């Protein structure tokens, strides 16, 4: 889904407004939601870094994914550096999915994981195996027992 996020700064009131719009039809965006923040607080928090900014940015009605929140941080930082009053950031959620190249890299990592998960049968002795098998694995359910945990 394509979205637009608009940062608007009202310097007189000291407020930052973040509006979210989504594409209803190709080329047609509907305003979904907006949040207002204290401008100076957002500037101070942005100076502390992404994590602090994301923590303040997220609210009950606006809780962007980490990928989107990082993009919003970058957009807000560039707006502050440029000294502008309004910035529109386009976002397509398909961008948050890994590229085919990244998927190939993950496959290489899976091979390493498989080697870590492989077991060496020599690690277990006969006594270890007997100890594991010594317990009775039969379910302890009785017909007259109507507790939900045992069902």
C-alpha cells in the first residue's frame, strides 16, 4: 500500500503535525490520521538519536513499523536541517520486504545455522539416553477429569 506522510511545522504555535494519507485509488490519497507533537521536544529527541525519536513518535493511533519509523526519523531530520516548514514523504510498504539479493544472503546464513543445530551422537552416552527414556510419557488424563488444562 502506498502512503504519504506529511510533516508540517507551525513555528508560531511550536507544533509539529504528522499526517498519514493512504492511496485509495491510483493517484488518489485519502487523509487517514494526524498526530501533533511539541516541536522543540521533537527536535531535542531527534538530536538524541533514532531510538529516542521513535519512542516519542509512536502513539496509540500511530504506531509505525521499525522500518517506517526509521524512514520518518530520516525525513524529519532532513526537514530540520533544511529549515523547511513542510515535507512530504512517500512510502510504499513493498519497500520494507527484503530484496531477492537479501534473500540469497539469508540462505547462506541458514547453512551456518544448520551446522550449529546438527547434533553429534557421540555427545550422548548410553546412561544419558536411559535417563531420558526412564520417565513415563503416558498422558495423565482420567475420564472423570474435566479440567481445561488436561484436555
